[in-house]
C-alpha cells in the first residue's frame, strides 16, 4: 500500500530517538499515507512502536535535561518538534543549567559551579552530569513506544 502513495523501502517509520516526534522524511510519508487513508474510510493504519533500550534511554534523559535547561533559560520549545541540544556557549544556557538542581540538588549544583570553569567547558560538564543523573525506567520507554502518531485525517 505504501508504494501506492510513493513511499518505498522497508525501513519502517522512525522517530527521533528519545522522543515521540518522527523524523522529517517519515513525518512527510505518514502525512501522505494519512491523506491516502482519508479517502478510504474502511482502511486503517496500525503502527506498533518499538524502542532501543540503550539509545532511547540515553536520548530520553537528554531530552528531559535539555527541555528543562532550555525552558529555564527562557527558550520557547515548539510542540511536535525535536528538542534541540542547547548551545553550551550561550550565556543564557548557564542560567538554564540551574535545572541541574532539580535532578541533582542545589547543594551539589553550588559545589559544582565553584569547581568548574566558566563558559562552555563548565557548561558541558554540568550538561553531561545532568543527563547522567536522570533515570529512565523500562516502563517509561514502553510508554514512549506507545505514543501514536497524529495523521492528518478528518
């Protein structure tokens, strides 16, 4: 059926690691397929989500850390778009790294700020420590895999 709407290959539909956002090409393919299904009321599409227990776990922790950092730094995140990795050279990100306290604690953050160099090197260290401190359970990965895509259907 995918060939009918110009979708080729057997790679499946892929999401951005750690997020319920599809890769741009796959989102385009899903939208084409959704338009095709819209014209056929008796047809349906079932997507069975999967996850990589190592890569999705690491990326989900990164997404949580970066979401907190970017929000604390005053950046606006757009729903349905991948969470970008913050520019660790941006001075606003140093403020956003206060999210570290949320996961590791204020005392630990204060200690780390005194010990680490200013600028990008210190920000990178805090960023990596924050990601490492965020625990992601198997249940959370399963929930990530269950999130269904939104196809353009009426």
